[in-house]
C-alpha cells in the first residue's frame, strides 16, 4: 500500500492519519475489484483449462504488489499444485519478510499466495527477521486482504475444476451415445451382409470342388473364397464390437491364452526386424473370461504393435498381478502416437493406416471385449518412443494360481 503523503502545513495529525487510512482502504478495494475483474474475464490463448487458469492466476499476482505500502519493492508469488507464478521474474529472497495465505480448494490445502519485499535488509525502514507483520513491513490489514484474495482464488479454482469435470462428463456421454449408435448400425449392417457373403463363400467352395475347372479359374475362386472369409471375419469383429456375440466365460489362465496367441503371431510375422520378448508372471490367479475373446485382445494389440514398427524393434508382452487384477501389457518400440491420435485410438473405424491395411476396428473391439469382462484398457504413447497398452481384468473370486 502507498506511503502516506507528507504532512502539509496546517494538517493536523488526525487529518493526516485519516487520509492515510482512507488511501489504504481505497487501494484494498481497488485490488479486490481488479482481482474480481480477472476472474470475470477468465480465458487465455494457452491450450486447455490449465493454460487459461495459469494466465488468470498470473494476472492476480500482478495486481497484488500495488496494494502494499511499498509497491515498488513488493513481489507477489503464488503456488498451486504444479503451477507457480510470480509478479517478478526472480521472485523473492528466502530472507525477505512476507505474508502468506494458504490456498484451500474443497477443504484441502493445495498451495499458497504470498507477498514480500525484495531488496537489501533495512531499506525503506523494513526489519528482516521480525515475527510480527507490522515490524516486518506489513500491516494486519494487508494480511487480511491477502486472506480474502486467497479465498477468492480458492472459489475461482474450484469453479474452473467443476467446469472441467462437467465438460468431461458431457464429452463422455456424447462419446457413449455415439458408440451406442455406431454399435446398432454395425450390428444391423453385419446381419444384412452375413447372408449374401455366406452365399458367395458357399458357391465359391462348391465351384472349387468341380473336377473340370481350369487352373486360372480355380485360382480366382480361391481368391473369392479368401475374400469372403476375410469379410466374414470383419463381420465377426463388428458383432463383437456391437456386443451381439455372447461371451462364454470360465476360469481362464491368461498365460496359456497369451502363449497360444503368440505362437501364431510370431510364426506369421513378416517383418524380420521385429523381436518378441515374453515376460509372463508365475503363479498368476485365473480370470473369469472367454479365452477366445481374450486371445482376440492379445492378437489385436500385438498386430497393432507389429504395424507400428517400420524396420526394427522390440515387442514386449508381460503379464503380472496387481490390485486384484491380472495385467496384460503389450509394449513396442515403434513410431508411437501423437496426442491427437492418442485421443481417438479406441474410436471405431478410426485408423491412420493406409487403405487395405486396417479397418479401424481392432482396438475398438479389444476395448469392447475388455470392458465386457469388467476390466479396463489404457495406453501411453509418445511419437518416436513407442506405445504400451495395459489391460486389467479382475481375477476370479478365490481364484487358483496358474
């Protein structure tokens, strides 16, 4: 807060004190008004809520020094979780006198806001090391003002986080509604295509049994049958995604399922630069699962990892127990994913592969199977640093060990 104006001839001590107090109250009210104005125009150019929150807090910190008695030397700092801002680039010396107020959001203390004086000890009549705020260069009213500002910041941060939670819930609901619609459409399309595709496959197989079919025609018929089988596999995936295929669950040893899937995947991998590593935990409890569907999850995740490796790389498949679940982790050293791809990686029909190399259903099907088993699937990935998918499936009650 500003220094009192020098006494003028004719001013009484009472008038001077009243004027100084009035000036202090005006600065306090101005500070509170400017803080409220910052919160009212919250926003910013930074990405997401954190960017705008950081900018708003920086504006609040910039307002606080002007409310001190010695604004030219005052420095305000704020710490909230991982956010740290200061009104000056170099902040405060550890010996500098300061007043603090905790930042409480939802009853939990998550940081503090502080105002202190920069400069050499003894400047402007300040006394470093004094315990009381007046001797340390601050008034009791300044502490009260900082407490009020800290309370306002807490209310503001709580509202920002509530807004973010509401936006996330709305996005989740929209996503769930979109998936439900796509699932209904996929199930309808799959059923409509199943019959004509079955006819194509059946007639092609019958024609192949004829004795007088020329070799070129026989080759074409084989291609037709293979294409029909491939189409039928896509339909099966659509039905799994749409939850039209019931799971046949029973106590299952996940290591056995992984071994079966990896035997075929390793033999069929066409990239000689890919090296497979298995780290299957011993003594894992059984899971209540459909072995065929879990094998499909392993297959989809490993094929996705193979396709992410262009030349040479390692694919690690690990299993272990953690927190009442069996975890399947598939990690690759491939190209990784950019954040915009990572956000949509489980969206059905979303793919970054070239035409003919993928349908965009593999990871969506894997997620549908895992969720159908009461589990969860998550992914960590960075461009040029590979990806790791972790599948968690609850163990059976009183499950025996493998």
